[in-house]
């Protein structure tokens, strides 16, 4: 116990004061590799609706290993539940499916760090891999394979990379990121590649952090966008797939304890420029916590 406390105090004192009291964006990846991004656990639940499909996703995010103060690893275990309203095959019936989705593993390296008395500037690279652990062969009561929208995984592995930037001064923080993810082919089905971009502006209350036990409230406003290429199936490009989706995402974070952070966000879709005819997304709420293991 004494060793854990001393380690926690060491992390606190070697990190710039403003960075110690700074929350992390809910949706935008962070360039930080300390505090709640090091040897911790994050879990949150997001509820999403699109046409007749309602999806609840609860990623369990583990940060199990930090070999260096500028390097962290992440393991994401998504628990997924889906409900599909009345379909053509079963008019008036609701179909459901739940379980583990596609697992994601990533490594983050903060290759540029410039700490200042009143903040820090950082750049980080993230490389990630996605394992096709989510089911793709769930069946209907008739024995037919369920619609792809009801399946929990994509069926194919994926790889991705992101560049993240952080500018933090006193109680203000600006985080930006840009990333690209591609998925492989699974039985003729090939999801479109995804280019993602994010911008988050944060404001901390209070202005000054007195001790490691000072409680802080972080107010965030994020813009989270993605541009998805059209899907290919059996060698043909699907016209009603892909497009540009962007959310305006206000959020709050409350650092209750030095190792505990509570957070919530509401994603409001403001850009839905899809190809062809596709259902539109509804507002997406999210609640969660982050816990740091000293």
C-alpha cells in the first residue's frame, strides 16, 4: 500500500501542474501518456439509434502496460447489445443479439513532449489492430442468418493509425486527432475504410490545482467526424453505403479522487451526408468512468 501511494505521489509531482488536473476528452483520443492514460481502466456505455436499429456499446478499456512514460498500451473489449425493430421477415417482431464485439489493441507513443510552467504541448502516434472476435453468423428463429446490422462483428481483421496533438495552457486545452482504419475481406464482404478526425476544446474548473486531492470539473466541446468509403459485397460496390458523419459533442468530466474520474457526453449528429439511401442516426448519450491503478 505504501509503495502504491509513493508511486502515485511521484506521478503527481513529475507531471506539470496543469496537466495533472486536466481531464481527457470523452471521444477524441488523447496525446497524454500519464494519469488516466496509464495503468488504468475505463468503462462507459453509449446508446445509439439508427432507423429501426438500437445499439448499446459498453467498451471495457484496459491500459495494462506502460513500458515508458511516453508509451502506453490499450486493450478494448466491447460488450455489444443490439435490437432490430420489425423487419420484413418478421413483421411486428423485435430481434435482439448481444455479446462481445471486435477486440481492439493499440500502442501509443508520445514522440514529442514539451512541458512548460503553465502547460504542455504533445504529439503522439497510435497504431492499432482489430481482431474479428464478434459473431457474424447469428441466426433468426427460422434458421436463416440474421441481417448484418444485427451481427456483433465485421468478420475481418483491421488495422489503423492516428496522429494526435495536444496544446494545454493553464485551464484551457485543445486536442486534435486524425486517423485512418481499414478492414479486410470476409467471405466477399469488405467494409469501407474509415478516415476519422476530431477536435476537442476543454476548460477546467477551478483555475488552479492546490493538491493531489483537489476536485476538478472539466467542460468539453468536441467535433467528432468520420468519412467512410462505400462497402463492397461479392465484388460489387454497394451504392447505399458510406458517407460523412459528424457529431457535435458537449461533455462533462468530474475528477472525484486522484485516481477516479466520472464523465458524460451527448453526441448530436450535425452532418449526415451519406451515399444513396440510408437511415439517419439519432442523438447518442454516453456515461462512464476512468480509474487509475497507482
